[in-house]
C-alpha cells in the first residue's frame, strides 16, 4: 500500500462567510481528486469561514466560556475540556494564523462541518466517495510537541475496530482500535505546516486502511469520562472533589469503594482507624433509622462510616482533625473514579446510635457518615478556585 500526501496550494486567505467548497474545488480538480480520496483541512479555515472569530482583548474570558472543565492548570496555561469533549490547551482558543486583534474558536460542531463540506464537494466534483478530516494541533500527555488530530470527520471511519482479528503471528487482538482519522490528520500535518500557508491537503491511497469499517464521526474518538484514567491533574482533582447534594440512580461497585478506602488510609496510621462500608438493604435501613439521616445520605446506595480507635493518648482535637483528613481523602479518591459523595460535618451525628447499628466494639468511635453514589449527569458542581489572596497570608 502506498499513501500520497498532496498539499493544496494557492488557497486565498479565508474570511467569514467564504464558501470553502468553492475555494477547494479548483485545486482538488487540478489534482484529479477521485473516489476514495480524503481531504484534510485545518480547523482554522473552517472556523474562519463559519465566523468563529472574536475580538482578542480578553482571551481568558473566551477560554472560560469555551470550557466545560479545567483538567490541569499551571501558571497561565490551562488544559481544559470543551463541550465537544476535547481536552486541549486553552479550549482551542487561538491567535495564530489570524489577523491582529482577533482569536479563533473551535467550530460549534466539527463533525457537522465536515459532513456539510463533504456533500458540497461530492456534488461539485461529481464523486460518490470522498473523506473529509478537519484537523487541529493538540499536545499529548507524556510526549513533548504537538501533532495534528481529527476533530471533525465525514466519509471515512474515524475508528477501525480490529478486536477479534488475528495479528501476523495468528494471535487474536483483544483491545486494538485504530484511530484512522487521527492518523490521517497527523500525516497531513507533514505538508500543512503552520508557516507554509497550506491549510488543506489531499490524502490518497487509504482504501486498504479502512478494514471495511463504515464511515464515522470524530466524536467517536473522544474517550468516555468513565473510561478515562487521567481525567484531571491531582491539583485540579483536590479542588474539584466537592460534596454532591444528589446522586444518579444505580449502585457503586465494591471495587471502587475499596480503591477509595485504600487511598484514604494513607493519611492516617494503620490500626487507629477503621472504615465500615454499608451497601446491603438491611444494614442501610438499621443505620438510617438509628441516625435519622436525611437526604442526600438517605438516597445514597452506599454509606461509609469512618471510625477512630479510642485511646487516652489521642485528644479530641486530634481525632477530629484526623477524621477530617480521612474523609477528605475518601472524597478525592471517589471523585477520581467519577463517583460522587456527600458529607456535612454540620449535620447532627449520633455516634452511639451508629456504633449500635453497626455492632461496633466499645473501642471504636464513629466520627462521620459519608454518602456515596453515582455522579449526577453533567458531573458535580465545579466551583471556581478561590483567589489565593483571599485565603493565603504570607509572613516575612
């Protein structure tokens, strides 16, 4: 198999309202574009043509507006999640290759943009099959540098599923999903460099790469939050792990609870604390009746009781401070697994009734109940991090 990358040169500066299909038709016709070819175009010219240009005076405000979540933060650099699900620097808000004083935003729906352009080019060129990939440059975890990826796709598979097929040694593949649209985007980036003023390329010879997979959308390349092991940085996770006042229906697996308990135990000495998890209907009912708990504790499928070993060597203040650290550790560990929790230290808590309901020994003192449930649709609330000047006071 041989793949060709042909830069589409001579395109004019794209302005809001321009017809991209009309601009692309001459160079595509000149390069004898045929059925099965793929046209790769940069996000920048799609955004310009669709009028996704804004004044550049307050870039930070546009980044905030275009972001759903902050994934990581360091100084002025923000890695955010956009409403499309993309994780990228500054929500894709960019000033490069744009006239002075303006910024470009990502297209509202890059897949829809790719589909519209594909239909228009098919009609203009008299073809029956043509792929479109809209590209943008993203950084990558664990790797330096940027590479082009697909943010919009039409007319070719975004993913090629090789699970169940055999490798060249006859071994069955179990997890292999090939991001074909990303591979096309990365390859096209070799001829669509930021300094060459070439915002489009023709990619030829990919028919053997599709494996017979049907055309797809680039949105299929976005990993689901529940499958993402690296949803946010540790610093963001700590500030984002806020108590929830509601839970979605469904149980939380014991494996998730065990992982959270293991992480929380790292903040206190072994033997001084115990974590009691309650998820059976009978045990939950005894605990709720004994403590007269209200929502959201009452509606949670799993309740976790943090207990301290009573000791003369430990003051009341030490127990309470350690309890807060343990419960906070539980909350962060649960949040990291996309699970919500609730704990309100201001609510009434009857330690004696809790001890009786759970049949705890006299040497243990319950210090709080943490309610655990599925994360509400749309995630937990994400308060803006406090201004350090409001909470931090330096002394020289």
